[in-house]
C-alpha cells in the first residue's frame, strides 16, 4: 500500500553555482586547499570544483524520474519570506545575504560562497521545509522530502559556514512552532558533519530536541562534543553522538534504537524532522553506510512518526557529494516514505561506530 509523499524541488536552486578559487583572498584559498588535501587525498587542486554543485540535485531528480515511485507528488516550494528567515537568523545577517543577490563572492574560508543565483536558491531551500510542514498540517500528506540546496545545518543565526546560507531545517522547525502550533519539534541530523548551526540556534530552546550523529572532532566543523547538551532551559535538548571515521549502517541503527527512539518517546514530539546528509555513504570515502542503511533508518523514523505524531515526518537534504550515492540513497529514502517496507540492510562484521554509540548511551543515561 502506497502512502502519498510530497517531493519539493525547484530548478532555480540549480542557480546556486559557486566555483573556482577566490583571488581576493589568497589565505582563504590556501586554507581550503589544505582542507581538501586532508579530507580527499589525491584530489587535483588545480581542477577542483566546488563540491556543493548543481548536479547534486540533478542526480537525485534524474534517478527519481527514470525510476518513478508510486505515491510521489512533485511540489514547487514557496520561497521563505524575510520574516520567516528572521525567526532563526539575525535581521542584519538576513539583510547582508539578501544584499548579495546577483553577486559572486566568498563568505568564509571553508568555501562558503555565493554566485548570482545563490540568494534566490537559498530562499527557496529554506521555504521548501515551510511548504512541506504547511501541506502536512493541511492534511495533504504525512511525509515529505525536500530536495534542496544550498544545504543549511551549518548556517548559524548570524553567519554563513559550511556551504550553508540559511538554516533550512531551523527555519522549518521555527515555522512549525510559531505558525502551525506544534509545541514540540524533534530533529535527527544524520549528516556526517555536525550541524553546528542548528545546535547554536536551538541550544537553549527546550521545545526543539536535536539528536546529531556525526564524525567526531576534529573532523569538520570540529564541534558537537558529547558534553554539549544545551544550556539554560534547553539543558538536555541537544544529544550529540560523535562517531569515528568508517562508521556504517550498524552504528546508525544503534543510534536510532538506543538514543533517538527512547528520546522521542520521552519528548513526545508533534512532528519529526530529519537533516538528511548522504555523505555517510561509502562512495563519499569517509564513512561506510550505503543506501540500504538510509532506507531502514527512514523506515524506523516513519514508524516512530506513526506512533508518536500522526505520521508527520519531513526529510530535508543536507550534504552528500557523490552523485551516485546521492541518487541511490535519496531514491531509497523516498521509496520508504511512499510506503514500501524494508526489513534488512547491509552491515559490516565489525562496525567501528558501535563502540562510540555505547559510550554516548552511557553518557546520556548518566545525565
């Protein structure tokens, strides 16, 4: 039995296309080349192209078009308004980003940059999640997947980092809370990079519970320590699960079974959101997941949403830089969101991440 799933996508997000080096900032260029050489040994830095490129989205869309899934409805997002962006971003920061519409420049030494179409793309990416939660609230569907770029989870309230301009998921969560009346929003960020922007925005907010599983520091961005649990009224609302490089499907399933699920049952969310980076896929050369892992994680999140919040689940694309991995993983996730069940996934005999998950479980149980 299929379930309607809404796919949000707009070709204008392909207009975000920063590339090349920044001759005005030679020190930044040197820093970025050093970072690339460390994370991707053997890369040709003379022919290097920006990893957050348009074909990340076209790879996903082409696969979904060539191998269509019953129950899918393609939707156009509405761009986020200034007021919606300012729920989580400083007004001066929003004004600064908006002032760059039509320009090309770097914003940070980690290759966060804009091209002439980037600001429009960023407004659409942030608006996609809003469009999704509004449609779900109106009863049009229970599940949605947002095929968006630039990604968002590194964007802080007042600065752009990690390829991100606006924090798409944070904008979505704030809209669900402030406009749609959802009192408790739960987030799982399973991107291999820590969602430092999402953590900063909600660090003192007890109404948004964030679980973030990621490669441990010093891996970019070097944040998301286990001891970072929130502050003030938000103590306990941030659950970080730092993992070693090479972690695979078994580790992430353990994160769900022993951290995400119990936390959700205690928190009782009104809606579930996923920051879905696919850069844990083995083709991205850092972790060892594959599309079967993402499929079963989606199955378990869907079941959890059915149990706790009337099925309300929105998945937003974050990272993932190998076209084949993106296409395979996104297709697997959408297939599950549309009601196709999956009962197993590939696991390694020894997953290096499982021990780290045990450590995180013990730490958070003792809090």
